[in-house]
C-alpha cells in the first residue's frame, strides 16, 4: 500500500513540473519559471517553521524538497518522519541544526524567493540552460527527431531520439528508435548524466538502458571553469557508440521469453519501491488478489526447496502468461504519467528488464 507523504511535508510547497518539446521553449520556461540563485548560510542560522524556513534573519516559503534535504542533513530517515508528529520533528530538527556550524548552500527560486533546496557547501553543477544549449547545438550532428524536455525544481530530463544509431523492429511495424536520456540538476539533485535510451514509436514510451551499454557523467574539478567540464562531457558524448545489433538481439529474445513467478516478484518489488504496492499492481495490470496468490505460492515453494537435500529435488520457477517484452511495454507505457523522478526510475526498471 502506498503510504503517501509524511505529515510534516504537507504544509510545504510541492514540486511543479512542465513538459515542452523544443529547446527554445525549454530555455524560455527555465528563464521565466525555473531560474534559481544560491545563497550561503551556516546551518545553525536556519530555523524550520510549520510552513517556512528562516535563515540570515529572514523567513521564506519552502518546497518539500528542502525539508527532505534538511532531514537528510540531520540524519533523519524518511521512515523516521512517518512515525513522528510534525511539531516534534520541527523541534528535533531545529535542536540539531542549532549545534551545527557547517556551511550550506540554499537555492531560492528567483521569481518568488522560495527555498527550493538546501545542500552542503561545495556542490558544483552544470547550469540547466547550458545543458539545453549544448544539446540544441548537437542537433546538427544527431538530428533529433523526437525531443521531450521535462523541467521541475529538482532538475531537467531530456529524452532525445535520433536515427544515427539505427532502429530496432522486434515485430513488424513495432519500430523502436534509440537516443539519449539526459538528466541534470543545478539545485542539488543528480548531476549531469547521459544514458542510452530506446523509444517505441507506436506508443511513445521509452526505457533508459543500463550503464553497461554506455553512459557519460559530469566530472568537475573546481580548479577548472565549468565550461571546460561541459566541453569534456560533450567530447565523451561524441565518442559514444551504441551496439545496436547486440541490443536488437537482446530485445528480440524478450519477445519469446516468458517470465516466471520469480522474475515477476523481482520486477514487482522494484516497482513497489518506487510507486507503492497498489500502483505496482496497476502498472502490471494485475489484481491484488492474483498478485498475492502468485507471491504466496512462490514463498511456499521456496520454503519447501530449502528443505531439499539435492538440487534435482527442488521445484522449478513457474512460467506466467506474459513475455518479458510485454512486461517491458507495460512498465514503460505507464511511466509517462508519473512525475519526472518516478518516470525516470520506472524507465530504468524497463532498462533493467532488457538487461
């Protein structure tokens, strides 16, 4: 069952999110609504209120993300926040930060002056606008034929499709193209990274491939200008080659391979950690009672197998009705409706199914 958000976060501002389909619109949206400034402060100058955060003698509205980060800085897990009342947690956090003289970086949105996030000092990142500009310039090489750019306070995600790596057709008319999934945050989230991405034209859904297929990460040395690091990132990206034939064989094998109850449990558990148990059932288009029946039978079989003295006495995993490819499509098709971070996590589950 999905637990929802901890009570302490409810009065604070939720993330907002915008999706655009051109680089120009992305730049305009970020300049107007997703522009941020950094403010330095000491942790012991921060005070958490019921709806606000105060620092350096001024009170600011704050996003839930900032409260999450403040909890992490105070070494309070999310599980802990569920079990405590908001008033107790606020007092606990304020008592902890009062004793800390560490420098932190506070990100404010320029439009409304709200606290977006709080991170430890020394966080270096690529600017979102610079990342968008870089991939806009790369259009001359890759000729992006599909662009989707999702923007929120936590960062950006670009889904970019090109013909340069070829295409895959697991079944007649089911054309899958390839490209890059790119993430970046300038407010304390995940730093710049590009991964290979597959995009099914028929349903407009995609999967983020595992790092072993190829990836480029942001590396930054504070002795260098950020543009130098960005240029190094671009050079690495230009050298990336996707082994499309190998990927095609891998995806073709998914079409004919039926998942077992063991495979199902592994995938369902990954989904439930991201979206909760009920939502995981919905993604896999399975009734709760049926899922429980499968998992119960699997657990009982594993208990019996542990009592077997010889490998040949052990019962084998039970095949289910779906192929791996069908499960892949269910996961990636449903991913589109979720917020940016959950969507990417679900698309990475899809990439994990491919292997």
